[in-house]
C-alpha cells in the first residue's frame, strides 16, 4: 500500500474530508501542515504546479490535486489502484434504512430514525457534515445563544446521531437503481441495498462557467472563502454574487484581506437586510453594482493575477487588481443520480408529494436543500429531516403490517 502525502492547514474542511476518505480505506498518510511549517507552503505551491489551495495530495510522485480530484478518482474506481490497495470481494450489504448525505437534514433524519429503532445507516457523501462545515458563524440555529461554529454544530449532530446507534459510512453514492425493491445504491463498485431510502444530498456551489475560471480554479479561484481566504492575506480579492453567502464571504475576507470587491449583476442584493447592513458598514468592501466577471486573468506560472470586470450598463471593462476570486452565486441541487427515477421541479429540485417527504417511488423520502429551493437553511433542513424519518418509519410499519 502506498502512503500519500497531504499538504493541509488548520481549519480546512476539505483537508478533513480528504483525510476521512483515506482513513475510511484504512490508508495511513503523511500530513504536512503548511501553517505550522511555513517553508512548506512554497514547496507545496511549486510541487503542485502553482496551486494555492489546500489540500494538495500526492501519491508518491503522482499529483492527485485537491479534495474534489481525490473523490473523482475514487468515484472512477481508480484511487484504490493508485494506492495499491488489496481488492475486496464485492458483496451487497443490506440495511433497513439508508440516508444519503450528512448535512443537518441527514443527521436529523438519522437521530429520529435511530430513536425509532430503524438502525439507519448514513452514507456521508463527499462533504461530511454538509454545507455548514464551510462557515465559522452560525448565528441563527436555535439553542446557541452566542452562535456556533458550523463544524462544531455538525460534529455535535454527528455525535448525537451516533449516540442512538446510527452507522456512518464515509463515501459517495455514484449510481442508484430505484426500479425495484430492495433499492440498490452503488458506492463506486460497492453495492448497498435498502428497504427505505432517505435522500438528503443537499446542494453544491455553482460556478460562472468561464473557461478562465476553471483554468484558475484552485490557483486563485475558489468557492470557499473560509477554506482558502488564508492564501490572500494582505491582498485584494473579489467575491461575485448577491445573496447571503456572497455577503458573508466578503465580510469574512475583510478579516485578513486588504480590500474586497463585491461584484453583483444587479443594483440591489437578494441577501437578508442584516447581512446587507453588515457589509455596507464595512469600509474594506467596495461594491461593484451592475457588473460581472469578464475574465480571470493569469498565467501558467503564477495562476490568477488579476480580474477583469465588465459594467453591464456601460459595457466598460476594467482590471481591478484582485489576486483571488471567490464565487458565491448559489447552488445546484445534487439530484443527477435521480433524474430518471424521481420527480423534480424545473430547477431539478426533488418534488415530494404535498407537504410530506414522500417521493413518487414508495419507500423513497427527500429532505433538506435537495427539495427546498426557497428556505435553504440549516433549521428548515433539520425540520424536514425529522419529517422524512417519521414518514419512513410510518411507511416501513405499513409494509410490515
Ligand atoms: C457558507 C454558508 C453559510 C451558511 N450559513 C448558514 C447559517 O448561518 N444558518 C443557516 O441556517 N444556514 C446556513 N447555510 C445554509 C445551510 O448550510 C444549508 O441550508 C444546510 O446545510 C442544508 O442542509 P442539507 O442537509 O439539506 O444539505 P447539505 O448541508 O448540503 O448536505 C448535503 C450532504 O449530502 C451529501 N451528498 C451529496 N451527494 C451525495 C451522494 N451522491 N451520496 C451521498 N451523499 C451525498 C453531501 O456530501 C453532504 O454531506 C449556509 C450555507 C453556506 C454555504
């Protein structure tokens, strides 16, 4: 078995995810903390061909890339070969209830299902703990009068789900077959079957779709300020978007960046009033209204070096001197796996029956952001997770009666 090297730093949810995946395979890895061994930061940037994001993962001389690329290799079934892991016999494993996803919806469904003696299994997905693991401040989850760190909240939910006997498997479902019972779920080559399925796969960050954006992804372009803002200490950066996430990320970045440009297509924000007031008061934030990213500028050696912004009213373009771009333009529901089997709305959000969590295939339930394009909050996701577990319990009871 080969021993990979992970370049990481403190507070890096993607580093934790990459490590979890390797741990789940029983792989020992070497971790190099670039915040503790500062000379290693430059070594990492050079070894990875100019990347300025963590983690950067190497399997001997092979550069895997970041966390997403590690998971991509796993989903393609190539990671085990690269690590030279022994092949395991591929036998189906059956569970009564499987919950896909480990955000607030998935963990809450697990807490309720476990307390109803349904012995649920969570298959965590690539982002263990879900979207909240990318934020430090959760001020609106009831029960935390002084606010709570997103990671802490999710770790606590995980502990609570485990306390009642939830099994948690770190992995990502790559294919489903809901055409007959038991349902079939594939995690790469591994097959799980289940009697009832709760889907809480949430939503993923959306990108602008520019060629230069993907060219400089991880080399100046990021979708997670709390993970990668660290690399832009004392520099100018830009955030694009107009919702809560964009304003929160812009405000967060002012803690260590010289200046933050907030680029928005319109002349008003969608974000909550409180968030808008906070951003407006912050002297380090300059809002570029009616504007869009025209091009991410850079070169192969340095990665992103500047950002060209276009004023949509005048057509004028200008380079703003930003060394980093944080894309915060919303989310796409993680429903691709279900496009042939489950009902969805025009934006591909799952559409349960009425105000229940029941999907059009009996025995399948949906909760959280994957079926909610309106509220998209931790508490609403948790509430719908409770509903899904109760609906599943009722449905399983009816099958046994
Ligand atoms: C930066 C940021 C700050 C936020 N701040 C707040 C806040 O302060 N207060 C608040 O209430 N809300 C906040 N939100 C919104 C909140 O995080 C979401 O509404 C909530 O996390 C949704 O929960 P969920 O369980 O539905 O999905 P998610 O949290 O998105 O979790 C989805 C889970 O499904 C998994 N998954 C995906 N695909 C698969 C697959 N194929 N197989 C298995 N698993 C899969 C993922 O890995 C993940 O674990 C914030 C969001 C962001 C991005």
